[in-house]
C-alpha cells in the first residue's frame, strides 16, 4: 500500500465538507474517498457495483464510518467488513453523532477499532480529526490487509 487512502462513509454533505476542511486544516493530504451510503462503501471496498474492476490491492489505511446511513447502515457495513477475509483487519473508526450506549456496545462487538462522537463545534472537530490523522496515518502500524 503506497498511498494512504482514507475512506469516509458519510451521507451528510455538510459533514463531508466539514471533514474535508478539518483534514486540510491539519495538513492531512491523503487521498480521500467518500462513500455516500453503505452500498457505495461496500462497492468500493470489494470492487463491485460502481467500483467494479477496481484493484483490491489498494485498500484504505482507515475507514471513517458514520452509523446512520441510507441503503445499508453503518453497523451492517462494519459487519460485512469484518466477515470478509480481505478487509477483516482493516481499521474502522466509527465517527458518528450518536451518543446511544447501544451503538457504542454494538460497534465494539462488531469489531470497530474506535468510536468517536462528532463534536458539534468545528474547533473540537478539527482537533479530533488531527488526533485521528496522527494516530491512524502516522503512528499506528496496521496489520497486512487481505493476508
């Protein structure tokens, strides 16, 4: 994996823009793939649908996953990621506005690596993205994916 790709799975265009701004502000210039729903996220990861023919050797370094998504919700996306040998070890960070305890518990039970509640304030959100970038893109050593 030469290029460290971030897969952002987010259906809210305002949150996508906010995330892009926070990444840019923190000089995190990795290629960002945005999936607007669960189906698009799975299509990207598994090279199906609109992403048919995409090389599966190029997987994201981290998936930032919202929970409340159209078509297939975030928990089901996480479940499918963990069920597939290719993506089983892929780092998944739940990035959501949900404060529900059951979402946290289910997310971790399904194999989320982290659960982060989106701060409402842009400055706090920018700091959260900075910490995410430092940890997942620089400090963390990921397992070889798809092996």
